C-alpha cells in the first residue's frame, strides 16, 4: 500500500531563482525503510518537509494516505500520520523533563491522560530511554536526546516516521545509537521509515535507496543496486561504501566480481570465492 | 562560571515536598511571603526560619544550593543592611556613633527577610518541575481566560524559556570560548570596554536564538501543536489529603505570625 505519493512535485523557496524540487515523482510503500541520499542542496530536506506539510508544493501535489497536504483543513490529520524528527535534537525538545516532552504530541491531540502515560512509557522503552524518563533533556548526550525526539514522535503513533538528517550533529557513538534504534523500529515494529541522510553507511540496511540531486530523483532501487552505479554516484558528488569501492576498483583491474556485495562479510566472501575459482583452474 | 546559574533549576526527587500539588506550593509560597512581611519580632523570624529549614529538610534541599542562589543578591542584601544600620534612629552603640542598636536589629532582620524570601522562592522552584510549576500557574490563573488573558500561551512561553536557559548558557559559554581563543578579553578594562567586549557574544547568541525559535516552532507544529484548545495533560493535578494538610498548616502558620505581631514577638 502506498502511504506517501509525490506527483510531479515542484517547489521553489520564495526569493530563490532555482527550483529546490524539480518534478519529483515518488511513492513510499507501507512498512518499508527508505533512505534518501544526496549532498547538500540536493533537495532532500525539502523533500522531507513536504511529507508532513511543513512545505507544500508550488506545483504538483503530495498525497499522504490520499489526503492532499495542501488541504489546510486536514493539516492535523496529515501531521499525526507522518512524524518528523529533525537534525538538531536541542531545537525539537519542548519540555524540561524527558517524559513530559514525549507526552507533548499526544497532549496536543487530546488523548486521555492514562492513554498518554501508556504511550509515553511504551515509546521510551522502544528507544531504550525509559530509565531516563525523569531526566532533564539538556543533561543527555546528543544520541540520547535524538532518541527522546524519536520517542516523542512514536508516542503520537504515526504511520510513517520521517527523519531529516537525524545524525548530522551527533558523534559516531550517538549516530550508531540512533541508526540502531531506527532499524529496530522498522524491523520489529513494521514502521514505515524515511531516513534522509548524507552518510552512505546509514543506507546499507534500507529496503530502498533514493538518490537526489538538484531537486530530482536520479537513482532509486535497492541499496546494492544503486551503489553498483559507481559512475553515477561519483558524478553526483557522492561516494559509495568502501566495500563497493573495493569491488569496483578490482573490476576495473580486470577481475570478474559482482558489485552488489555491500556488507563487509559478503564482500569478503565474494572476493574469497573469486580467488578460489581462479586458483582452482 | 556561567553554569552556576541556579535560576529556575529543579532538583528531581520523590519527597513529600516534591509530591505536593504545584498549586498548593504556589499558594503556600504566597502565604509564606505575606507572613514574612508580617513578621515583626525575633520570635516570628525564628518561626519563619524554622519553617524554612523544615521544608528544606523534608525536600532534601541542601543549604549549599540555597546559598549558591543567594550570591547574585549579595550586593542588594549588604546594601539594604548597611542603609538600615546607619539610618535607623535610636540608642547609639557607642556614644557619638551613627550606628544604633535599633539599626543593627533592623538590618539583621532585613537580611533575614531577604534571605528567607529568596530561599522560599528557591524551595518552590527546586522541588517543583518547571512544567508542573507552569501547569499549576495555568490552572490557578485559568479564571483569567474568561476575560481574554492568554493564560495557556503565557505559561507555555514561560516553561519554554526555562527549558532553553541551560541550552543558551551552554551556547554562550561556547561563543565566549571561541572569542577568547581569538584573543577577546572580557575581564579587564573599565565598564564600557567590557560592555563593548560583550557585543560579539550577544550578536551570535541572538542570531542563534532566532534560528532555534524557528526550528522549534516547526518541530512543535509537526507534533500537532495547535494552541491550548482541546489539549489534554498526561500529568493530572489532583489535590490530595496531603495538600489539605499543607494548606491547614500554612493557614495556622500565617495566623500564628499575625498573632505574634500583635504581641511584638
């Protein structure tokens, strides 16, 4: 089932000469983990902001469960279906205590108090921050803050979570925490996840990888398939995972190797198998 | 050094004082302040001091934390004390001196009054989470909604201001370090020079505060914030027997102070 549908979406920021989105067609299926990759200014954040009607298209339309995001009367409906996590964890935490912050969205929706309590506890457990529920957010690490922000979105019980570069301001440890949390949510809870990022390695676990450049989708497919297009990726100013890079260079040197072994182990196996077959002859 | 600011700080805990309804605590603070200004004799001050100490003990709040918060007020306290000491007529301590026994008494009481006033307010903010505090205020002031006062918006602004104080302090620290590492000097020179040195800190701080406000608004809207209408609260406020008890105690306390005033105790 399609949960978000982009139909020929164009968008220009007021006062900007260039289109930030230049005709995007994209549909996101329920239960999938979609990574959107692109360098700065590729329009990937603009794309994310269209998913819950923070921005509405200047041309074309975006449908969330069939609801046009430009329909101002149904704005709240769209926003409760699509939860957003932003880049800077400090600027999206509203309250002084972790659990109060997680409760913010359900409170806004008028959920009964006992139900809010239940949702907050559950959401905090899912991101493994339950024991920090009484803490002040400013005393947490970046990764922990970002997990609280994710919990705050989960408590709203959205159908889709869109994360707009959630790891850009985090240290490696925090990045790992956040990415692990996102993967777990997707795998175990069947959440639909859209992850906007410019880190290749964060895309590896995704079901689907969309590459954006200059407001357009330039590649769309499984991460293995997309990363195999090494020339395309490099033309777009993006690097590929080191495993793909290695296989690509070996191929360029004349070895007959496949390019779609993304995981380190898989890559090692492919090379080992090749060595064996060559030596066997 | 900037991290020492204790204004609006909250020490989480699970004591009787923490568990009291925020509305009870706010009303009791008002009662306490009224009592403080009714106190006239040493016995009244002793009672006030004892009550403050009792609340500190019950709430596990260390005197150290109260004194830390008093530091910025030191100047005002000393100034008031000195004025009272020199300008109260009465019997001079030493023949020919301007300082009088009455003056010393007045100034000590003045110090006590200010210290207790601040300590009382700190006890409220130390034992009540800012959210509970603003919720309490919102509920106490909700009758004003009927005459068009935006109570929800005001209290939300307050709690968010409190939320961002530590974040902005951290940021100020960072900006100051950055400027210092490039040779900025904040400590020496006269007042004007130092004020001028602050400008390169304030400008980036304000720019960043505006950016934060913008992002925060988007994040709030993304989480379906649409004003106070139809909003519920996870933490419901219910007055319990302990609140009734605290109220009764507060009323008795105020009554005692007023009675003592009549007898100049």
